[in-house]
C-alpha cells in the first residue's frame, strides 16, 4: 500500500502531478452527496500545491472524478 509520503513528494513533486487514479485512504463524508468510503477507487486530476496550516506543509491537492477536492493525505495507492 502506497500512502502519501511528504518526503517523497518534496524530492519528486512533478511525479505527484501525473497521478490519474488512487484509492481513498479515509472515508470522505460529503454533504448532500454519497460518502466515499475508504478503499474506494477514484479518478483524480492534480489541482495545485497548497499550504496546509493543519499539517504545516505544502501538499498536492487533487480534484476527484466526483468533483471533491482533497489533500493527498486522503488518498493511497496512487497510479499513473
């Protein structure tokens, strides 16, 4: 299982712009839409590198095929 690794992201940020699919690492609870349970495969598109005050780091944000936007920490098993 390949979880988001910030050290790898820092060393290879361009790689994280190429990922096209992943699995949800955690359940995404959505208002007025179905939840996305952990381990659900999702299509994704790189959105931006964004600073997270919570993690105190810059991390990639992805737009999922559902329209949700999530930090890379919500995903695992990234695939090109």
